[in-house]
C-alpha cells in the first residue's frame, strides 16, 4: 500500500509556507496569497507553518496540514 501511495504523490510540488494575517505566504513566492483553499477542519493562525500544494498554475494553493518541528 505504501508503494502505491508513493507513486500517486510522486511529482506533486508540495511547499512549505506560513500563515499570515492577510493569507498564505509560500516560501518560494514573494507575495501573500489572500485566496487559498484548505483541507476541511484545519484551524490556522498567523505564524503557523503549513504544507501546501500549488494548483491552477500556481495562482492558488491548497493548504494540506499544519507542520511543526520534530525537535520539540
């Protein structure tokens, strides 16, 4: 099952970003995105680090989850 899942997401350009008061700021894009999509049930706050997937040619992004440091 892990091999099948890995093949399905291979090549998906996931990126790290930060939630801001005005929207989403992807690490690789200099402007904030005021219009973005997010997975249902996410509670995001400014300063939260997130994993996002750019869509629609990079004009929108889908926030998949909040990420935190594994080091505590």
